């Protein structure tokens, strides 16, 4: 006759939880522990050494349990503190990045580094003036100077829609632009190039007759001081520093 054998579903696996068995075991432990304590208490008078040993064992067991719980608590606290530290560090980093972006948005633009325009060659000087125009809103500024340019070195459109014609004079400190230079430019800037705003930039400055002729023809003159102030942000661009010029007098001669 075959004897049925109970087979476990998973070898070495835990038995399913049984509430009744767990309750009975817990009650048995409590009863047994209580009886052991009562017996130890009664025999303490007759057998003090044994009582002390029992109490010591119980205290050691209690301390072991408490130590394990404390160790687990310390581990949990350490993990929690580490997690909070990571979160706090992330929040601080985000706050710092946001503050840096806000400061970058609110900070005033830095002034441009000083440029010695007198040290540039003529073509580089024209390119530098065109770049100043582009920096301050003339997106289409381009260098057109060369053979047959008829006095125009840079052409651009100002932000308010005016046609800007610039002549660049890269002269040394002892060589100023004279009235003849201004007369040649004045004869072409309006009639040929259709300028709404005519500008002459000279690294050597201007003679008094040249400045007088420019004022009569509505030509704006920028010497080294005006050019440096414009370049370094100490003065507005030429088209913001002057009103639209009056109608020039063609062919006006210097006195």
C-alpha cells in the first residue's frame, strides 16, 4: 500500500503565514518567559548565583535585541541623512544656477575694450567702423570702399530706416582731414549715394575749415575722441546723437 508523501511547492522555501500558529507560538514564549522569571525570582534567595546568571542572560538578550534595533535605526538614519543631503545639494545647485542666470540678465552690458584705431591699416579701420555700426543696430553694414567708391567706405541702414554713408580717414595724429576731403565727400554722399545721414570718421581729427564745411552741408564728423566714446560705450551711436540733417546745399565750397 502506497503512503502519500506531502511535497513542498518550493524546496527550501518559507512556509505560508499561519495566524493561529504564530499566535500560539507568541503566547508560549510569553508564558515560558514569565514562568522562567518567576522561578528565578523564587529561587533567588536559595540560589543567588543561578538567579544572577539567569537575569544576566536575559539582560544580555535584551541588550542584543536593542543593539540590533539601534544599529538598524542608525543605518536608517544615515541613509535618510544622505538622501536629504543629496536633495539639499541639488536644490542649492539649482538655486545658484537660477541666481547666476538672473544676475546675467540684469547685469549691464560691459563696455568694449579700448581699440587703438590709429594702429589699424586703412582696410582694417573700415572693417572696424562697419563692425561698430553692426554692433549698434545696423545689421546690413558693409565695407564698399576701394577704387571707384566715390567717397563711400561703409554703407548701412540705421535702426530707424535711414541710409548711412560713412567715409573713413585713417590718418596719423599730425594729419587732419581738411576741407578738400570734406568737399569731395559732400559732392557724392547725397547726390550719388543717397545718404540720409553722412558721417566722416578720422583718426587724425579735422581742420577748422573742414568742420565749418561739414556743418553747412549737414555732414557729421567724428574725430578720435568721438570715435573712442562711441566705441567704448561712452556716447550713443552717430544716428542717435543727431537729428535728421537738413537738406544740404550741393557744391558748397569751403570759405
